[in-house]
């Protein structure tokens, strides 16, 4: 398992545990009727505003800052949410009969709301090693699709909000504060039992409603509305408790979130079906809380109240009886409550799966060739390689380019697609890092199995951009332009021939055909080496390229330099005490012979 998956799994497990604890905590708090307790009795499990605020806020900031590929990034975020929410709700719809049969209504309602926390998967610490599926689109379609998608989503959301505000104004225009002392006595009793501290919502009556309801997203503006109808004290107690459960759990915001999901997935017809089912589960969950520990007689009273109440639950209102479609199931749950699991573990496990499966499908947009992307319009012939390094199977290898212009031409013609999403691409078996000196400044390119990371250090923001390579990287062609930089590998052994240290000697000077490729003469940098010379009695060495000839000179800390003749098996005896060692070698490369000088130290010498 990669580090990224482990970190994501650990975080998802912790968050899933928090959800599990929250479900059981809320149930225990709701089961406690003591009005003297300070904490509110009915609590929200998931805030319904988190994901909408994150998505809209992120999109707004990106449009203001306008980083490279802003349209693609926003479209990718919406696509990721659409795909995961749609698939998740489709599965939830299929499993809903089973879940309702075996788990509490509170747990079923919570399952509709936990996608609110999908914003966590968009954070940098939740990156994945690589996407499992990349959907490719022409670059020019990003802006068009984003406009179409955003227009549809905005239209749906504005319609929902306008409908809510219109209905609220219609209901409250003729409303008046409740003044009946008997009704207010029941109201105060239920508010006290729900343990609201200094509640800001109010009780009113309105002649235009047929069913009791609560309307308002914010507590200060929330009104519990009674129709112009007389209810018995027992009925009033049920009505007020039902609406107070909705208010305490912030179910109006839950409906706002579900409307947001419908807006994001506005062209998916299954989402509209899911919205109806989710509203039913919110009401079933509320019924479950209202009737906690009630007798069969009281349950019959509540069922009669539902049957005699016809509702209108437009907008983000919560209504005692919003419609007849779910009435039969609600009545059955009221009159014949089955013993069910609380569902805390279920909610936690579902969140874990939701979090771990998010982000594996992403979008990529045709960005052109490497000439457009890597060199950004600069002449590839004017760009030179400053350094090249290859990581393969956890080992590092410095590279020399045999044909800089040929390699630049290969990259200039390479088709590339701009990737979106949150990926590291570090889980592959290899990567090659090329640092370029360009007319504009330093450019970093990192090549992976299926992607390229480009960082132009000459720009102000130095933002990294990821590109996918259709069909994957052609390593055979790429490797043909490079060969390993001359290197000297050292394995130190003690007097018993036991290996205890591996290092690479420092490449001090390198030339080929009269051209100096590396020269550290006069450099203040230390040479590589080890300090345990008391243990080091010999060293085995090997070169990265075929060797024609070489010589080794030891410069002890005290005494005159001397030449060491190694054995045929590459075993070099070491001096007694600290010493600096110089190795002069002629190595055979693809384009000719390299003249190289390596240095390493044993002890404090050098």
C-alpha cells in the first residue's frame, strides 16, 4: 500500500469512527428527557452547509485568482462530485428497502447526508497515487461544458431558493404570533424538554397552511407555523416535538444540501427520485425521535394526527405530513416499530468506503504537444539540460544526455493532456527528473509511467501542472537518449569481510573528447565517505560503465601519498587511519571514452 492510500485510509477510518460515535451520542442524548440538563437534546449529525459552501467558495476563489487551467479545475471538481454523488445515491436507492428494514431511521437519514464531507477528498493531504480511469476531452470543451453545467445547476438552485422564499413569504405574510395561553404552555414545555438554550425561533399561526410546519434556515428567522385549527394538548405536544426535532437537527439545511446535490446532478433523473426518498427518511427519522419510549396508545394518537393532516412542504420547510406517497410506510413504522440496529457502525463504514473510493475517475484535456506545454513556445534547440536523474526500484542514478537536441525534439512532439484531480503519481516503479536551462529560466520536468509534472521556476507562482501521456511513457525511446553518468560504487567491509556501509564516491571531474562535463576542483563541498575507519579494512568497488583503465591514490592524514594496486576481484585494501582516496579512470560510454576522477574519504580526511 502506498503512503497516500495509507494516509487517506487512516483519516477516513478516524472520520468514520467520529460518525459512528456521533450517531450513538445523539441517540443517548435524545433518549434523556431531563429538562435540567444543559445540552440541547436534538443535535445535527451532519451540517448541511459544508459542501455547498466549500464548492462555491473554492470556485469563487479560483475565478478571482485565476490560476492556470482554472476552467478545467472547476469542471473537474464538479465532475468528481457529480460522479460520486450520483453513483452513491444510486446504490443507496437500491439498498434502501433493506436498510430501512434493519437499521434505524436516524441512520438511514444520515446516509443521505454524509456526502457533505466529500469536500475532504479535495484536500491536498487526501491525494491518490494515480487515477484508475481518465476521461479525455478536447481543451476547448472545458469552458463550454462548465458554462452549461453551471447554468443548469444555478437555474435549479435559484429555482429552489426562490420557491422557498416565495412560499415563506406566502405563509408568513398573514401569520400572527400565537397568543393562546394553553397552546403556549405546551410549547414552552416541549421547548424546555428539548433543552434549547435561549431559542430564537418563534411560534405563529397562519391561515394559509393546512399542516403544521417549520420554515427558515437560520434559527433567528425560523418560525413554527400552526394552521387555524384547534388541536388537543396531546396533539400539540406531538406537533411541537416533531418540529423541534427538525429544528435541532437542522433538517432545513439538510434539505438545502440535498437540493444542492440535485442542482450539481441536475441532468441525472435518478437524483430527483433520490431527493424524494431522502425527504421521506428525514421525516421517518423525526417520527422515530418523537415516539421514543411512547406507548401503543400514544402511537395511535400520532398516527391519527398524521392521517388527518395534509401538508405542503415546498422549499426547505419541514412539514408534519408533507405528502401521501410515504404515508403508508410512515404509519406502519409508527404503529408496528421493529427492533433495529442503531446504525452507527453502518454510517461510519459507509463514510469510510465513500471516502476511499472518491477521485479514481478524472478528466484530462488535450493540451497539445510538448512544444506547447513543456517549452511554452520557446525554441527547444535553445533549451539545455542542466541535470538528469533517474529513480528506479528505490535507487538513484545520475544520467548524461547523449543527444540533447534529439531529446528536446522527441519531447516537443510528445502528445500531452492536462490532468485534473489530486494525485501524486509517485507509486510507479520509476521516474526521471530533467532540469532544463531555458531562455526564460529554469524548468523542471518529471516523467512518470503515465504522467509528466512540469514546474516553470521562472514564473512568479511556480505552479506545478500535471499532464497525462496517452498510451503511457515510451521508456525505450526516452532511455535511448541517455546513459548512466560515470559512477563509482563502494561497499565497505570489516576485517571479517562483513559488509557494513554502501556509498557512491564523489564525481570530482569528468570530461569527454576534450569537453569538461563536470569540474569540482576548488569546490568547498565535502567528498562522500565514512567515519568508521577503525572497522573499515577493505572496500569493494565497481564502475557504472565499462572501464578501460584506472589508478588509485591514497592520501593519508599523516604521511606521503601512495598508489594502491587493487585485486582483480575489485577489492581495495585501506590504509591504517583516515585517508582521502582519488580514483582516476577511463570509462567507455556510448559516444566515446570518459575521463573521470572520483574521490572518497575514510575518517576525517578530505
